């Protein structure tokens, strides 16, 4: 089995830590971990309810939950069953509906109190959510069709329909420790345009071969933005190569030192749908039921078949989620 970042011959002396004990085998651990995550997200929900009149920044909510900004959205969705944006919009529209029914406030005041920039923006959002206008609802008090009452967290369009048992069987999670390493990278902006990412991959591969470090180097991608919230033209993806041998960066390339870190890792073989399902399982099922929380660092996608890294019809990847023990456990206390 290819082990990517774990291969000591390719990246130097790496001490690998593998946790072979399933979290379900630890009595009470799963429920305690899930409860801790739920409590943190409940704090966020309470905070949102008290601040619906303004746009609350991601950093603010992540701090309330004591989670890293890199992973907050996925964790929120895993616990609440809704994306953060959908949840916030639903709360605003529900509050607006109550005010329309039980108050005499005009539409502009209601719009501003519920966090909308104008009555026009509010009206469009209300009609989109409830299939009726605010003024019509105020007159009738009825909502005949509510789009937001449908399934709130539909399966990701890239996901593969799988039962929980099938996911546990297909996506075995192991824990590894990776030491500090030197990394060369190209940062791709507007990374939703896949041709830009593929071009960067080709450039890094050709450069690594010219430096004679490709065969022992570790090729991986690193997402530094959240694709669920970052505007497409601003979304960044970094194409990286880690090497234990010295190298010189070319023009347009940068170097960074990645600190030693522990990762939860899933090896996945398949198309983009399989990859998306594996990521979803890692966050939504494994993480929130584990004894860990996400570290404040990007997740990694390690290309195990480096020569075929630009063929995106099929992937051979290691999905690496940076993790750590919760603060309570790091300080010697139990959850």
C-alpha cells in the first residue's frame, strides 16, 4: 500500500503513529465527544440568534465555538444538519415572518432588524424562501409553499449514496504524526477554474523533476479557503511538494516550513464523487465522534500516484485532516 506522506524513505525520518483502536471501542468516548461538539455549535447558534441584525464574520463564529476557521463550516454542517449560510438565512426569515405577523413595523425596519441590507434584498430572500412576498404574507398570514422547509442539508451533488456502515467499511481512518518539513508551493487564485490548478500541478511536477527531487518528494494540494463561503474568484488552492532534500524555488513559486502535526488520514481510490464522500465522512462522521478536534491548519490531499496527478478522472489520494486533542485533554483534564 502506498503511504504518501508517511514514507520515511521519501521524506526523511518520519515517526508514524497509527491508532488501531476504533473510537467505538472506547466506552462512553463517542457520546462525550459528540456532546462536546454539539455544545460548541449550540453556543454558535445562540450567538447567531442574538446577532441576526448584522453580518457576523466567520472568524467571530469560529472563536465562539473554539474551532479553527479552516474547518468550522464543515463541523457546523455536521452537527446542525445545515450549512451555516442556510441556517443563518433561515433564522432571519423566520424572525422576519414573526415580525410581519405580530408587529406593525414597516418592511424596511423588519429588513434591517433581520440583517438584510435593504427592503428589496429582504423581499427577494423572503420570496425565494417562502414563495410569497412579505406584504402578501402579512395580509394572509399563510405560507403555502416553503422551499426552506424541504430537506435542509441535501447530499452534496458530488457525493456517492452510501450507508453509514458502507462508509465505515470503505473509509478506514488512521492517525499519523508528521514532522516539520520544507515545502515548495504555487498558490492558485480563482481555483474553481480547474485548468489553473492543473497548470500549476504540471509546473510543480516539471520543476521537481528538474531539481531531481520528484521521485522522493511528496506532491499534495492544500485548501486555504472554504469553498462553501469564499467567492469563486478569490478561492485559493496551493499545489505543494515536500522534500527532505534541498531545493531552489523557481520564479512564481514560494517556500514554507510546515510544522510537525498529527493528521487523521483516509486513503481513497476513485473519482471526484468518491473523494467528496470520503471528505464528508471524515468530517461529519469520524471527527465529531472522535476524541479530537481540528487543528488550525489546512487539510491536505496527497497524490499517491504522482505521475498521474493531472488525470482527474481517477484519484489515488490520502486525505489528511490536521487534528489535536481538545484543550481540556491537553491540559490533563477529561472531556
